[in-house]
C-alpha cells in the first residue's frame, strides 16, 4: 500500500454492495508531490492521477474500493481552485439546450435545484426559463466566488445536505458531473428523489466509462481521474436509479458544445504539442479559430429520471 493509499478508507461497491474488488481496470496512480490545488476542480487539464479503479461484477460500476475519508474530501473541495469560467458557460449552454426540450414534461416551473452548481452558470438559464425559485449548492468556495453578482445569492456554499431542504418540493433537480465525486452515489440519488415533488424530473449528465472513446483512451481518458470515486456506464446508471426508487429513467449519449481550445486542452496530446497549440487557440478565442465551437459526444451521457 502506498503512502497516499494508507490515508484511504475501504468500501464495497457503493451501488450494489458487492465486495468483490478483484476486477481491477486501473491501478492507483497518485503522486503526492503533484497533488495541487486544482486536483479537485472541474474542467482542469488532465493530470493522469487516479485511485485504484475496479469493475463491480454485480452491477458493472467502475469504482474505487479505497477512497479518501469524507472530511478529507470536504476539505479538498472547499479549498479547491476554480479557473473554468468560460468552460462553465459553454457547458451550461449545452445543458440548457437539452433541458429546454424537456420543459413541457415538468409538473410546473415552481422550483429548481442544482447540486454541484459551480459558479452557477446554469442557474442563469433556469431563471430565464421561468423557474420561480432557483437554488444551487456548491462546496467549492472559489467557484462560488466566481459567480456573477446576481447569481451569487442563489448559491448555498457547502456539501449537499438534503436534511436542510424541503421534501417533495422541487419540480426539477439537476446534478451534472457530480455523481462521480460523492462517496455515496446511491444516497445522492435517493435524496434527490425525496426532494422532488410527484412528477418531478431529475436531469443528470455524467461520464460513461464504456463509451468507445473512453475505452480507446484507457488510463489516458480524462475521466480516469483522482477526483472520480466512481464512473458509471449506461447499465450501471440505470440500475442505480432503479435502486434509488425512481419510477422511470431515460439515458442517452450527450454531446457538449465547446470552443476548439477547450477540446485541445482535454485531448491526450504530448505536453510539447499541447501547450503551444492550446495557447495559440486560446489567444484566438475571441475572433479566430480557437473560439469556434464544436459539438461532440466524447463520453458523456444524459439521464432523465422521473419520481
Ligand atoms: Zn456494484
């Protein structure tokens, strides 16, 4: 066991409880010297560090059988840096586009809650869609500090704690790129279900480790990352929703629209090529090639779940 691993705590599959962790897909790759302030922030440049990841023979979930303690995770996320404002804006626009097509299926537009709201980029869209009450929850202090002045009052800073929220209340719940980060993903889904009013809808964008591109990249895939305690496939996600008590779920591939410089930042290119290329595209982001947006499905899936 490495020095980093000795501070970890063991767990069985966090969705089905199967304790067989013999199907290792990725060994642990943690260099404590490189654990920077951005290791727990979203949309950073990939660091190629990860916990040991195994595939559950019971439900197909890819998960870390040893994870940091809850208080350590809380501290890591509270203190993490935030440098993804432009990217957050583009991601939020992609999410809003997908959501707009589903608005007619909601019971009403009384209230919307986003778990892991970051700098609240999506909350702006939710307000524009006519939700009367809009709320976001975000553990990263730096991300919330980056929120627009009119969005900031809508965000609660801290880890998601359903006990302080009204049950059977929300028309819409959003938890994008969040379920990979929590130690108890099933509890997150069950809490989300309890917070939704009858007929309420949960929207969730997450990574799909069985997406062909992710399988091709293997350990070089950006999703095999230290901050991800588990990564779902379509089958394991559908199973988790069912276990959490949702009545119906639809899961489909999700295409993000991002500027070209951001795609290059994520790409598994050698540093010598990536740095100058990314720098050049970024400088041309306002008026040139780097600002061109491309829509692509690179391993994300979107789930819609009904109570
Ligand atoms: Zn399992």
